[in-house]
C-alpha cells in the first residue's frame, strides 16, 4: 500500500482552515474538539470522538476539477467508485 495523502503533513491546509475558522462565519469548521489539526483535535480522533472513515481500493482515475487547478482522484472499491 502506498500513502498518497496525510493530513498530519499538510500544515499549509491546516493553517488555512484554522484561520478561516477564527476569522469568518462563512468558512472553517466548528472547533468543537479544539482547532482543526491541533493536538486536541488529533486526541479526539484517537479516542473516537471524531469518527475515522477508511476507504481502501484502487485509484482508478486522477483528474483536475474546478478551473483545472484542484487535483482529485477516484477510488474503485468493491465495484463502487468514490472521489
């Protein structure tokens, strides 16, 4: 298995979500378990207060969406496709 993404390593996106949460009402996440990506937030993931969903399968498609500037991928798992 090859890891293609790890939120713990995506510090730029975590910082952007935390900033949106602090500075707007239109964007961001409710900091119910601490700021997104913070040690408190990861603790809530570890103890199950924030559920974890895992999808395993084969990457069947890689593509750009939006204005051809947002990378996405599709995963085939048990005959179903998710993106």
